[in-house]
């Protein structure tokens, strides 16, 4: 079980990198696209980061589910799962933004993307609180 925890934590860290970095990268990609008028290296980097961290997110969810079965699904874990579901929805929405940006459509403002980026932090704080304090 300890190795599953290690794999879970490593993959969570990698997925969080994507969750936090991709919306911010979209801001820089939008600026680069406005300057160049075409797809540039920032767009390529953003797409690669999104894809790589998506794979890590899948592994994190699989190992987290296995750990849930291992410890018998205590009450606090349901809160964690609900918050992870919100992060998944956030990540899927981010993927939608990446696909639109790939077509050269940047409809969201920098402010929107910054706020969107920070929303995921609230979910992560909730997850950490549930895991550390195990309130129920």
C-alpha cells in the first residue's frame, strides 16, 4: 500500500502542475498569438503540458480509488472525492480552452483566466484540509 501512496502523491503533484500552469500558460499563449498571428512555441508547450498532466491525473485517480477501497471509504474521503470531481471538471474546461486556443480562438480575458486559475486552489485547499484533519 505504501507504494500506491507514493505513486498517488507523485501523480497528484504532476497533475496539480498542469491544473495550476495551463490556465496561466493560456494567458501567455494568447499574447504570443496576438503578437505573431500564428501558432507558436508557447502553444505547443501548453498542449504538451496539458496532455502529460492529464495522464498523471488519470493515474492519480486510479491509485486514489484503490487507496479508498484499501482504507474502507471513511466519511472524509467522500468530501475529497467530491472536490476531486470539481478539479476534474475544471481540468476538462481547461482542455476546452486549450482546444479553442489551438484554433486561434481566445475569447476569455486575462482576468477571467487568472480567476479561473485561482478557483482550483480553493478545491486543493479543501482536499488538503479533508485529508489532513479527517473531519468525519
